């Protein structure tokens, strides 16, 4: 079960060694760049950067798996966009008159725009996955606990309980497999099984609630501010975050990443575009080059 | 006399919707620095007493509460568990439900942060408790990745982080192997002696902690029936509650000797004083070469045969490493070893829930596997719906057909789960049980051992993974010791469980493994034979 779920484990990587606040800021900067950019080449450069960053953080394999799973999101985006968009000029298939929906013309432009949006969504999924794998959730929630203790602790608890409840469900399923007649079949059997799973989860929730109660949850106060010296990795990732947002803004304002999907695809690749792609790769990956002072 | 840290004054408590009181007229006082052991069979009020001491009863559980509990001068009717938490740390049975954060450091810090400690105080508290419990190397580990013993230590660390004056523990060793269990009790003793932390510990395996504690409070039917030092408790148990007697006390009592010993050392001293044990113990029988490997008779067809079974994780270590094991029909085998040795994986392979990555498993028929948590088998509201009347009758639960499975006692739940997996009609060739005695009292264990012996007598092969040498000795004729996925010893129970410290019964440890005596009744027979021989000589 553990292998099927993505959760944080401390590893020896520059991103893991960075304070959670900076790590989250760095990922937020990448998200801003992804939201601002539409040029396919720049988005592909960002995809390469994120995948390499995942490898640098020691979670490349999990990130690649997340990308494969993400097909259930990006594929429908492309298909739906092709079916509903009426703005392109290059028709590659005609579905005829669709009544109130007009002419069912499928266009190349709709495919390209759908693919660009899907790529952006995919990138945001990868960023979220990278964050959940490499940024300490306890430290992040600790920051949030300064704002709202109970909400943050509830979120923390939910994060922790997902694998625990997953393991419970697996254990229960395994126990049912050992019955001489096998697991219960039919609607009635499945309902009984579901009731047992829910009952077990509620029992466990009661135990956790009792633990929290005796640890002072009811009278909890704001978490204290931690004074912690800035490490070289904190500084490097903060500088990287600033650079990523700066590059995205400059690229956008300077028009170096102009992209139009409709009425015809227009994505010029000039020197500015190439420079921006290289700059993004460098800004994202340079902090991973310094591995001094990292422990497991 | 100092003011008591914890006092119960005529406390009577009933859980919501239950008429019978869980606690009845309980009056006790616990002084600062005491190490108290709560003894009693399952369902006789130990856990309820602990929950009343920390305010969970009645604030969290509701119900009807009469009398008065005061902790550090605070009346628990007026102050809830959160407020009382400044004075008391609590460790429950299941470590999994007590870890709420993702890393060990955050887990230890949580209680301090929620009580408003400064950042420096939190950091210092975390470091100190980690050092005190020897978990400093785990601080940056993920709580998901810890072993059962490590989780229990971290949960204890979280309970101790605020340096509470009182620590309450509810069967903390029930899910630990003998080594981790002994380590935890040693740790509690050290906390008690070095920090003067008051400890109140509820435990079924009294022999594990009796020597460490100052006082034993025995509960029966929610009432305090005995309250005194360990020897006074053992004398009372010998007269009034034999199910609570430790094996050492039973051995000495059956031999007609006094005083009742609290551990191996006292028992040996008593036997030596009466000339029943040599001054220098002979070499440990585990060193005898014949104890290393058991050759199951090959004349009969095997009920289960595992040949060079490997279980290798796709991206991880090998859990089983070439295990070869043969069980004959009617043979009963105890499978022992530390947590993580591979016992549960081996049983899953035996039952066909897992496929070996290398090697072969052959079964003469169905293998019925009873997993660790009997509650996982119950999906209906009535016992009768879970399995056939015939199967229920076979485990002695025919009278309970209309009860809700979740209302049964620990021992009854285990028997019902056994009835479900064993089923009716076609008898399984092998019955495999994974740590069936977790949290069970001695009476329930004895009943289960009887059931297993009966099934073995009827020709079923029985294999039981257990951490409990006494239970292994009561139900098995052969013992297999696993370590790191390998069989490291395989012999008759009397050979294997008579040697060593951790995987040996208390009787065997007292007698130094002499004569392969494992249980008090066998031990006293051995002593009688010795005495008779000496008289003849």
C-alpha cells in the first residue's frame, strides 16, 4: 500500500534540505511561471526542468509515475477542447451538422490549444506531486498553524491518516480473502463490507481523537515562531524562485513568448524564446547543483 | 506522607447505554514517584481506570460518573483532558493511532507547541526526550516508516515530551516482540528512577513487569480486590485469582514453597534455598547441537511443504530468504522471532495470499489463515450471520449466535474469527494463526491453546506465529525461530523454548532449561523427580 501512495519522506536532496516555507515558495513561483506561459516550447522547457528537478530531489521515478497517471486528466482536456472549440481554421475532420451545436468541424488549432492547456495542467499536477514528496508537510502546516491551529492540524491529521486508513482497508480486504467462501459477493455483501470499513475508520478516528484530547488539542495555542539560520539551500531556492517569477514576467511583458492558437496557430521561435527556455532551465536546476551540508 | 498525585475517591462509572459499572467504588491514592501495575482480566476495568485518571472518562466517553478523581489537586470533573494533559502523559495500546504528524520531530514537538511553549523550549524538550528514550536517530524519519517498536517509543516520547508527573500506559507491550517489550519496561523503570516519573501501567503479561514495579492494584469486576506490593499481590492471586498468577509464582506455589517470587532471580533464590537448584546453573541447552534443526517425519504426506521460499520486494529487501519448512498432519508449530523477522509473510505464503518470488509451496488441502486483527473478519450485525452454526459450535460460541460480534470479549472475538476462517464442512488441512493472543488475558489464551491442541489431535496441522513463549509452550510441540527472513532454529518446543532469555518460558528460564520443562506444571514435576532421586540416593 505504501508504494501506491505519494507522501513525504526525508531524503538527501537540496530541496528536502530547504526550509518548507522557501520550498513551497519555490514551487509557487514555478506555478506562476506555468500559469503565465503559453508558448509550447517554453512549457516543454518547464516540463523538462520540473522532471529534472524531481530527479535532483530523488523522486524522479515517482514524478514520472504521476505523469503517466495524469493521462486521465490531460487526455480528456484535449478531446473536449477539440469537440467544443469552433475557432480554428484548419479543419481535419467534419462531423456534419450537430443541430443546436452547429457544424461539428474538428480543427488542428483546437488540438494544439487543448494540448497546451493539458500540458499546463499536467505541469501543475507535477508541481503539486513534487511538493507533497519533497516539502515537509509538518513544517508547512506549522507555518499555517500560526494562522489557524485547528484547521492546519486537521489537514496534517488527514495527510497522516490517508496511508493508515489505506493500510486498514487492505488488511480488511485480505481478511475477507481468507474466508473459505472468499470475500462477500453481491450487493448485500458489498454493503456489509463497506459498513465494516466505515465502522473501522470511525473506531480509529475515535482513538486518534482521544490521543489528541490528552495532548492538549482543546486548549491549543498558536505555534511559536522558530528562529532558524538561513542555509545555503534556503538562499539558493529563494533566489531561484525570484528568478523564475522575474523571467516569467519579463518574457510575458517583452513579448518573447507570444503564442496564438486561433484562428491559426502562431508560435514564433526567436532568439528571445530560446534564451528564455535556457534561462528557465538554469533558474530551476541550479539550486540542485550544490549538495553541500545535506543529510539524509 | 506527601499529598497523592492521583486519587480516586469512591469512583463508580458506567459507559453510555451500559447498566453494569465498569468501575465500582474505586478508592486508591497514588503517591509521586510510584511505579504501579494494574492487573486484571480483560473487561475488568483497567483501561477505564486509566481513562478516568486522565479525564477522558467522563469528558470524552460520556456515561454516568460518581465519586471524585483528582490529579495534581485538580478535580477531573471540572478540568478536561486537555488541561490535565499538563500533568499526565498517556500511551495507549495501538501506536498507529497515536502518531498524528509525518515526522518524529514534529510528533514530539506537537504536545509542547499546543501547550504554548516557546520555540527554544520546544526544541530543547524534543532533543531531551529523544535522548532520554534513545530515539534521537529517528528524529528526522517519517513516522510511516517506523517499526512497531519504534512507533511505540515515539508515542511514549510524545507523551513524555512535556515531562508530565504521571504517565499512564495501557498494555503498551501487547504489539511488541519480547525484546522490544522488555526494552520498553526497562525504559519505564529508568524514567521512574531517574526522573521520579510516576508510572501507572496496565498489562496482561505480569511476569514482564512485576519485578520493575513497586505496587500492584488488581481489579475484578471494576472493583479493587488487591492493592499492595508485588509479593502481596502474588499471594492474593495464588488464593483468589489463579489466572493472574505469573508462571514463576505458580511454579513456586505448586512446589509448596514461599515466598511468591516476582521474577526469575527470586524464584531461583527460593529454589536454591530449598536445595532444588544447583548453585551454578549448567550450560544452556540451546547450545546442544540437536536443538538446531528439526527433521519432520517424512513417512507421512506433508500437510504443508515450503521449499526454498523467497519473498523479495520489487524495490526493497528480501522478507523471506529461502525458507524450507514441512508440517505433518496433526503437528502443531510455534513460529517465533522479532517483529519484522518474516513470520506474517511466511503465513501469507502458506495460505496462498502471496506468491513466492522463488521457491515452491505445496498444500495438502485448504490453509485457513487467521490474521492478527479478529475484528477485520466481522461484517455482520449478528454472530450467526458470520458463519455456520456448526462452525460456531466447534469453537464453543453456539450460545452467542444472536450477539453483535463487536460486543464479544477479546477471547470470544478471536474464537469467532477462528470459526469464520476454519468454516464448516471440509476441514482445512492447515490452520495458520498470526499472533492470535495480542491483548488476551491468561484465561482466554489457555482456552485458545486448548482449542488448537484439539484441532491438532484431530489431524489438522497448526502453525501459530506468536511472541508469547508461554502460549507457544501450551499449544505447540515444535518451535521454529525466524530471523531476518531465515529459519535459524527448528526443534521440539521443549528444546527450543527451554534455552535463551527472550524466546524461552519463565519456567524454563528459572530452571535453566533443565529437562525441557516449559510450564510450571512440568517444572514442578521435574523438581519432584529430582527430590525423589536425591532421597533415593
